[in-house]
C-alpha cells in the first residue's frame, strides 16, 4: 500500500520573534514611565528623599582632670659643716744628743736622767693578763677596765740606747696584755697619748713615777673609754713644789741628778669635795685635801701616798657612777682627776688593802673599777699574788 504523505506544518518562528519584541517594548515603556514618575523635580509624585542622618547627641566633654599643682621642692637647709679636726701630728723620735749613758745601781743614767730598764716579755705578762680577766668574772654588774702605764725609758731613752741595752718593747708588752682579755675587761691603751706628749714633763727624771701631767693625759683616754666627761686641766689649780729629788736619785746618789732637781706639781680640784682615808676599808677619817702639801713627802704628796683606801666624794657630781681605782703608786697621780668625773672615787692600794674586793664593791655601790699598774708591776708575779689576795 502506498505510504501516506502529511502536508507540511506552517513555521512558528515569526510568531515567537514578534512576541519577544512585544514584551521588550512593554518593559521599555514601563521603565520609561517609572523613570518619569520618580525623576527629581518632575511634576509627578515627590521623589523619595533620603532622610538626613539623625545627629547623635553631642556628649558633654569629659573634663580633663586637673593635676594638683606640683609643689616646688624646698631644698633642705644646708647643714653647717663641722670643722675638720686637725690631724694628730706623728710623734717625732726621742731627742738624742748622740752620747752614751752608764749604769749605776741597775739604773741607766743618761742626759741628767735616770731610767729603770724594762726587760719584760709576753710570758712574764701572761699571769697578770689572766688574773685581770679572772677578777672581772668575780665582779658581776661592775664595768672593769685595765690600764698599764709604760715607764719613762719608753719615751725618754732613745731607741738606739734601749736596743743596745737589750730592753724589751713596752708597746708590744702592753698590747699583748690588752689582747689577752675576755669581753669582760675594757683595755685603756694610753701609749699613743703619752707618746704624743713625750717632750713635755710627763715623767720625773729622778724618780720612778710619772707626773700629774702625764697622768692627766691618761685620764682623758680613760674617760673616753668609760663614757664620762673629762674635766679640762684648766678646772684645776696648779701648785708647784721645787727642789724634788726622787727615788732614783736616792738609789744612785748620782751627781748629774743631784744638780738637776725637779719640781712636783699638784692639781687641786675646782669642785667641792671631801677626802677621807681608811686603813680597814670600813671606817674613814677626814683629810685636809685630796693631796698633801708637805713637800718633804715627795711623790707621796699625791693622794697622800700609798694608803690602803682613800675616798673622795664629789659633792657637785650627779653621774650615778662610783669608781674603785685598784692601783699601786702609779695610781696616786691620777686620783684628783678621776674625782672630777664620778660621784665617788675609792683609791685602793692592793698591796696593803685587807678587805674583800667583790664585797667592798657591792657594799659601796661601785659601778666602775679601774686596775692601774705600771709595766714593771704588770710583769712582776709578786704583784699578781698581791692582787689575788683581794679575792
């Protein structure tokens, strides 16, 4: 059977194109109308205005804190500078005439002076040093001091002569003693003070002792150590007694000494006081003064010599302190000065005092105790035995 043929369908393309064009024309027209409607300044409806931004409230300015005014610093007052103390001059050597001396009765005579020669050494000083430390332990509540006084040869005899005679060093010997103490004893080292004044009459030339002037320089050192004021030398009235020939002259009868007599100088306190002597440490008898005025007594004029116990009461002092001076004859020259710095001073010669020293100190309210001896005594064992009897 022959195949059937369909008639061809008309094409759709022209219609689609026309439709698209119509739609596009409509969109263009609509867009034009909208533009006209909202065009700024057109007679149509008002254009939509962009609202002006609402201004934020202006915050009140935060006040800047005002810093308190910085005070102008006041410069501290400039302290008045204390005057710079003059340096202590270095002591010079002992004046030396270049001549040699000679021995007489165990003493050395040189340049119209007589000298005891010192031959002490550490071992001879050890018993004394140990004894002083032991005594301090038996005196609870009492401040204990020790002063060892060099003799005249250390400051009056040139070193070349001392070395030639084989003498020991009193500087080294006293230093050894002072370094041997425990904490209970305060050393009173007077060597430098005496050395500074060695060209002054601080020792007798015909006697074994120092003078009151030499003792005064030692007194100043002691007061510094003890924490008490030292009275100036001008507070004392000096009196002089010429024609003195001391113990060393009596031993030798040397003509060079005889033709050079000396004078003893005493210092009378300017404060009101009473002086009394005791032979047993309990009952006291009044004295005419702190020193004797009888020139025939020689060095024993000072503190009336070697009495067992002598008491001096300073009627104007109010220190609250009382001193016991335990001494041999070297201590006599310092007694008047010590009385200026304490309410009461008891000078005890340990060679003749028969009481018990710890008990005596307790009964008499002693606050301070000074052992004072020469280097000769400190290196003599018999003196240590005398001291032992006090305890």
